[in-house]
């Protein structure tokens, strides 16, 4: 084949056409349990879209609510922070520096 034919063959092989059926994976979103309004709005938006892939691959991840579910003691007890980090965070709170609240 000539040079033009080789270029056409290599460009078509390098760029497969993307269709919804060739996508894989998930589309995950994080949402607070107490914000069901946001969840409903997103789900309506996805349902009204023309993407059948998105509507069938959407998965919600429940967010941790920092206002009600977190404490330094719990984070320390769960092994997610060190005792030193916990002490620094408590000191910062006492000095009215922003932390997780």
C-alpha cells in the first residue's frame, strides 16, 4: 500500500471509535445522607440525559457527615490519625483555629 493508505490504516487503528457500549467502570458520586435533595436532583438530571451508560453505571457513595459523625476520639480510635495529630487538632480547636468543625 501507498503512504496515504498506511497513514489511514494507522490512524484508524490508533483511534478506535468510542461508543457508550465500549465504556466500562462506574460513575460514582458522594452524597450526604441528610442532603437527599441533592441526590434526587442528580438522579433526575442523569435520568433525563441521553446517556443510558451513565444511568446504568451511577453509584452513590454515602459521605461521612462531619457535623454529626466525626470526632477526634473516633478518628484516633479507628486508627485514622496518630495520637500526636489528635493532640495537635485538640490544641488547634482550643485556640479557635479551624479544624473539622
